[in-house]
C-alpha cells in the first residue's frame, strides 16, 4: 500500500475499536462492551491535515495467553506492527497501569517502530492527571483522549501525522473492491490468506472466527484489489445475538460496496438456499459475481462431469447462475487460487465494459430480424434504437413506441442476445425500455 500505515494496538477492551471509528469518522469496526470483539486486523482509510493514511484496528493483545484465539490474535498484532509506519498503543486511564500494558510496551520498544501512547477514557479534565502514571511505560508522553466523546483526538491526530514518513507517490488507479461472502466456516478467510500469500486474517477451526468486514489491499497484475473479508452471512431468523446480527448487517453493507462478490461455498456441504440468497442479493445489487467451490480436494468420489452436473442443478434453481464463473478450488492446497484472482479481474472488466452505440444497434437489428417482438392490438410494437447508458453494471436503454407492451420474456431474449454478442461473464446486465420522445 502506498499510503503510510498506522497500527492501533492494546490489550482487550481498552477502546481500540471506538477510537478507530472516531479517528476515521465512521462506525466501521464492531463496537461492544464484550472483551475481544475485534479479532482481526481491520483497515480503515483516514485523512487529517491533508495527509492520507491507513489505520489498522487490531484484536485485543494478551501476550502470555496460550488460548488458541489469543495466540492467533497475537500473531496478527505482531504482523501489523511489523508492517506499520507508526504504532499507537492505547491504554485504559481509568484502570491505571496494567502488567499487560507494560509487557506490550516492552515488545513495542524492541520492535524499533515509532510509538505514540494514548490514554483512553479520560472524559473529564479532572481525570487528565491519571495519564502521568503511564510515563513508567517508557515510550514517551501519554496523550489523554476520550474515544467515546472525541475529546483529545484532534491533538492525537496532529501528533500522529507529524510522525508519519514523508509523502510518497500514491497510486491513482482505482482499485477493485471485492466482498468475500458465504456461510460460516466455508473457508473465506483461508481463501483470502491463500490469495494474499500470508495469514492476514485470523483462521482457526472455530466456525465464525471472522466477525468483522475487514479491508485488505494488495496488487495483482498492476491492479489494486481490496478484499472485504466478511463474517458468514446467517439466516436472519437464526441471528439472536446482537453482535452477530451487527456482523450480518456489515456483510450486507460489504456486498453493497463491492464491485465483485466472491461467494465461497463449502464443497462437502454443497450450495444451500442461503448461498443462493447471498448470490441473488449480490446480483440484484449490480455486483459482479464469482462462485468459488472451496475444499474441492475433500470430494473423493468425483469424475470429469461431477462439477458440470452440480452446476446444471444450480442453474435450474437460479437461472442467472448460468452467466457466473464457477471455480472449483482448495484454499488449503492452493488449487486454482490464481484462477480466482484472474476471474476477479475478468468479471470486473466485464462489469466496466462499454459498447459503442453503432455496435449496439447492429446487434439489436440482428435480434429483431431473428425474432420480432410480440404484437398487441393497435399500433405495431417497434424497437427504434438502443444505446448503453451506464456501466457497473452495464445498462442498456431501448427506445420504443410502446415500451409497456414488451413482455418480460422478450426482454430476457434481448438481454441474452446482448450477452452472446459481448463478453459479460459474471456481470449482471440491466435493460431499460423508454418511450419515444421521453427523457
């Protein structure tokens, strides 16, 4: 990433996610009173005094714990610190100095990274003197803040941008936003980690270990790709925990943000109705779609036609899937991982494809000659001309003297004709029918 990176670290429940959201100006990380809510590194895009930067919210660090989740989070925090240009250590001013704070501070001193110390939960002026106890950590002046009210955060941001490295050329090319979605434990984080070549997201055998939508940026064939690895979408009726419900809403928001959605399906469990709902939502929202059937290496009894037979059954349930690439892969072994990245680029290009008006009308004329529109009583139904009016997704407008009398079956015929004329694999197409003389 060309922008400098700032890592926000600290022990559990000191307010890192609340401060993260305050500093980037929005509710991006899940915030809860429950300790350990943020498990992964969560990237946010920040700006202050004309300086752009990435802010990284990390999970609560417990240095000596042997719990599986704590060890996974510890590895994530260590990697975040190693990649950061600046580290902000957040402590709880109301709790006072804690042995875990001292252990983290010692590790940060050894890292060689510039460190800022922020003392949180000092909402009142009379509480500000509590920060002086943290001089003992030996990492500089403690900056008093209140993440919940915003008090002191402006001063903290001033100091943060002062310590950032000098500006460098920022990549101007727009990146592709990719939402990796699917049911819990389908292997979403494992797939993203395989594509990135590192364990950037916490992966454990525990279903649902990725709760938050986490932006991760990397380059592929010269194109920046932003992965939004999401918590598994659950049927809403089964979401009875406020935290899990908020993660589900975050996943739907990730779909809304995405240029391309990668639906990860667990091969041994098969594609369920909930997977179809996720795919349908992405398609209806206008996102490109790639379906990755993960854990394909675990299917023992398969032949050359296994995938084709399964795909045919799915298309019968949801006909739009005929136009979506299916990739049979394994995040564990890396089988077809590069094919997934190639498909993302191809689908993004299809979603952004624009066809010249003359070419659109040539295809329309050929479709009309092959199969004229059904006629109703009265004036003959005519399709006069067409043009592409938008991309992302590709949208075509056809002008007619009687647009309300063109049946949906014929509209589907026109869309299929446009698809066969140009390569729109993985991209939904929109068709608008306008009346002659209307605007």
